[in-house]
């Protein structure tokens, strides 16, 4: 989890690859209206986000029920969003990709072909409620490479890559 531009997709795919788990990008769960709204430079509100979050929660629930491990990247900016996604399942962990606004803004300026407008970054930081100690979350700085960040997450969660 983290604001747009924090590296969720890149790091999430790397974590899934290290563990040999299925990966899903939360952007794929957005209804077309949300993508149109963000593409037009308008931030989403809680009502916009609810069907999206419920779809992601459904993906997580299906993976828990089938015993199939997975990684899904999602901004999950607010505690209430993370509570909906984890739904009281202690086996669901959150990795918070923690970076400052200037670093993330510089990354976003270099990103090409993504619907999220860099101008919306401030709205993400306004909405951001970093995980608190009582949440099942690890804080991971994004100052290293994506590979380093992915390895930090795997280590912090006490997971082992296959064959290691």
C-alpha cells in the first residue's frame, strides 16, 4: 500500500515473483468511471473507491478460501480501507511503501502512460493514514531499488522465497 507513484506495482510484482505467488494490480479492479475521473485530474472520493475496494477484498477472500497465496497492490490510504481489505484475517499482511512527497513526485514525472495525474498526488497525501502499530503492517522505506524494497518486505514478513 502507499500513495500513487510509491512503487506498488513494481515492488508488488517483485514480491510475488520472489515468493512464487499470484499477483494482481488494484488498478485492474477500478470501474471505468474511476479511471475516467482520475484521467480528467479529479481525485476519487470514498463513494468512488467503495466498489473498487470491495472487488479487491473479493480477490483476497477468494485466495484465502482456496489457500492460494497472493500479492495485490492497492493504495489502501485509509485505515477503514485496510480494515475492509484485511477483514479480520491475521494472515493478510500490509506492506506500507513509505516515501516522501518530493521523491514520489519526481518518480511520477518520469512515469509515462499511466492514467493517474501527478497533480493528484497532494490529494493522496491528504488522504493518507499511515498504518498504526495495531495493524498487521510493515513500514518499508522506498529509498532503495525495487529489488531491495521487495526483499525487505519478504524479510520483514518472515517469509522465505522458494528454494531459499
